[in-house]
């Protein structure tokens, strides 16, 4: 308090930028006052601060998000409020969508003049991509559906929930980890995983997070989960037992470490650029690394994000069906994006059962293909 009031000088180098930010924010008010509240009289704030310190000590960022009335860490250990049940496309109990969308639309990407979104990073090398799943939140075939696609004998019409595996050198990263992840990992013979990137918090993107515990068992350490702060908030509530800081060793439960996306980041020498996109009324995130980009859940891409997607060798892009949809691109909308960006190759993903593989493939333009489950490709950068 004395430092904020200007009575004491800030000597600690770690506190100086925090003091400067707080002072700048307070300067926007016509007048303000501050009062010191002893720790003994403010147990909730003390508990949040301690949990943030615990998370940092465990190797993760200090992501502690609470709303009034939710559980706070006690001496017995971390306690998160029980996550409400929700559907794949509309989880219940979340903050209003307007607040979430507004916060994400203003995501500070931290880009500087001359930033090259296609720079793969200092230790990137060739990127190997495997489509783990190419279907929608219900998968194809749908349960109890006798349509032509769901009853098709063409194996290309069988689509697990959308997910993509990226590999360079010995490193492995997965984009989205849905309910089919176990089967997808077995099919890909996946024996290690270095990180998880989440596009959003719908169940078809996070339903397989519990299966990540096998990789904790193999390595004995935490696995970072990169996502927007709002996404991590929901995920950490739904999988509270997996986000417990300070575990000394694997004990049968997932050990996940939150990694907030607030700009470009690196994993083992490869740079990833977050690409904010609209998914209905909510802004989710796609990812670009080098000459590859993946946007599995999108219905509109705003101009600033389009600029992050120029000069691509390969683009994985959502195309749900022919008819318009409030949260996903149609085939024509996806092709319009392709026509503007002109990537060298495009693979359509997140296809629903209105689209049969053979019929759709026959009418796609040159350079545009369908991302079938198990498809593998190589990107030079």
C-alpha cells in the first residue's frame, strides 16, 4: 500500500513492473483510495495467492481463476467447484458468452512490427502431421443413424472426433484431446507426448484428457496444456483432480499443468502462433507453426487472423456441411477462405454425416482434399 501511495520506493526488480502496471491503471480513475487488509482478515485472497505460488512451484503459470462462491484452496489441499454437466457444444454453468467473446477478441498476441508468422522457430525441422480424427462432436457414424454416410461401407466415411498430431524430431504435440483419444493414440502407436494444445473447452475437444495420465506414468512429470485462460478455467474445473500442483510423483491420476496462451510460444524449439477465430459467438483458437495451420472449429476468420495464415504449405480447415451452420463453416465458406489464402494444400476436417467422402471429393477444386482419419503428411518447415 505504501508503495502504491508513493510513500515507499519500489526496490525489488520483480515488483517494479507490477507497480508500474498498477499505477498506470489507477491513473485512469479520477480518484481512488486503497486500504491495507491484514492477511488474517482476508483468508480468501491469501488462499488464492498461495495456490498461485504452488502452481508456479510445480512448473506452471499462476493461473488461478475463481468466481464468487466457488471453492478456495484450504490447508487440506486444492479444491475446485464441481463442474456442471454440459453438452459437447454448450457446456452449462459458464460465464456469459458475451464476456468470454469480448475478452478473447482483444487477445494481445504480442506481435511486433515485422513479425513473421511463418517462422517455425530455431529448432523446428520437418513437421510430420497425422489426422487422428476428422469428424464432428458426435463422430461418424452417429449413434442410431441409418443415413447413407453413417451406414456407408467406405472406410473413409468413418470419422472419429477431430484431433491432429504434430511431430518434429522426437517431439509429439496433439491439437485437441477428445473422447476418442485413447483409440486414436493406439492407432497412431503414440508412445510419448510433450504438450497438448486446446482450441476450446467443448467436450469433443477435451473429453479424452483423463487418458493423458499414461504419458504422466511414462515420464513421471507434468504435461503442459496450452489454451486461452477462459478455456483453462473451465477445463480445470471439470478435471479438477488433474490440475493439482506439487504432486511428487505419478499416483494414477493425470498430472496436467496449465499454460496460458497470450501470444506466440515455443515448444522444444518450434514456434506456435495462436490464431483467434470465431466459433459461433465465441472466439476459439487455431494454431500455426511454420508452414502448417490447423483451424478445426471455426465459422468466421476476421482479417487480422487471416493475415496470420498467409503463405501456408498445408492448411487443415473446418467444413461441416453444405448448409449454413451458426458455429461452423460450410463447404462453400471454407473454399472461399482457401481461395483468398491460397495455401499449397488444404485438408477439410470436422465433416458431419451430410457429406459422403466420395461425393465431396469429386467436386473439390485442385489442392483441396478431405482429411480422413489416419492421413499423414509432411510439411517442410
